[in-house]
């Protein structure tokens, strides 16, 4: 489903050229979840942005569900993000003028892929049934992140890219939301690649990988809280 081959990315800094990805190879199967760990500044977010077509690699290939991401033009990349990829960030990026219900449906409406039964399941499992008529500013941070998760999963994307999705929440709430997120990703049949600093968060994933000195390596299995 996702294949990365010899991917390189560097940035020019005042002190010189900084290489954050050095001939990275990575493969991810359909419906699996992967935690991406590494030190701050190691290039984790950069890798997600490259996969989503939000940044451009120096060299190498990214293939997502048969699409050569690095060969797509801007309109094709936008279509890929509408149809195949969902993004979840620390900043919830909810639309302030839309209700919770309309925020949840936003991406599904864009790609014309709406499943009422799955929407009802997401709303129920994420505890949003009493919040649907509210606006984002009326919600707690934890509730806003649940809305962002529901919005990302409703279209059943092939891949969800999550960058520290619970980074703005306290530890107890982070673990609670991560458990729900992992459960709903599997129900949607989506793949999940999640950047995190936390081994506790990574424990919810099928697999954990480490980005260090521009290279990816697998971390020994640390277990999953659900089957």
C-alpha cells in the first residue's frame, strides 16, 4: 500500500546542508498501523509531509496505492489527499464556522464518500453524540481532537497520517483517545502512520520504527492493548 525507496531530503541551514532523510526505504501493508519515533528534528514530520505531497523530496520514490506521489502535479496531489489520505495533527484544524456535525462530514463530502452507518458508529464510539450542534470553540481540546479523528476516518481513507495527534493533551486523555483512534482506524480498514515521541502511544500500533541519523529501523515489538 505504501512503498518508499531511496528517499532523500535535506535542508540548507546557516551552518550548511542538513540531511534529514538519507536513502530511506520503507514498506507498509494495507490496514496496518505503524508508530514513527525519533528525536525532535530527526525528520519525522518531514517524512509525513513528503508522503502527503506537502513537500518535495530531493530524490527517491514514494508509491501510495499504485500512485507515484513524487510524479504527481499539484492538482493530482490535491486529489490524492481528498480521496486516499487523511491528515491528523496536534492543531485540530477544525473549521470554526461549521458545527461539529459538519466538520465531521467535511472530507467525506469533498470526496463524495459518505457512509451514514459508519458515521453513527464513529460519533458513538468517540463520544460526540451530544456535541454535534456545537461549534469548535465550544469544545474542550480532547473533544476537538475526537472531531478531527472522526473527520479523518469517515471517508475510510487508504492511509491516515497522524503527527503527534494527542501531543496537546494530558497523558490520561491521550491514552484514552489513542485507544479509540486505533480501534476506529482498524474498523475503517485504513492504514495508520503516526509520529509520536511516546512509547506508550506506540504500544497501540502494530509496528514501531525509529528515525535516527536519516535512517529508519524497526523497534522490537512492544505489544498492543487491543486485538
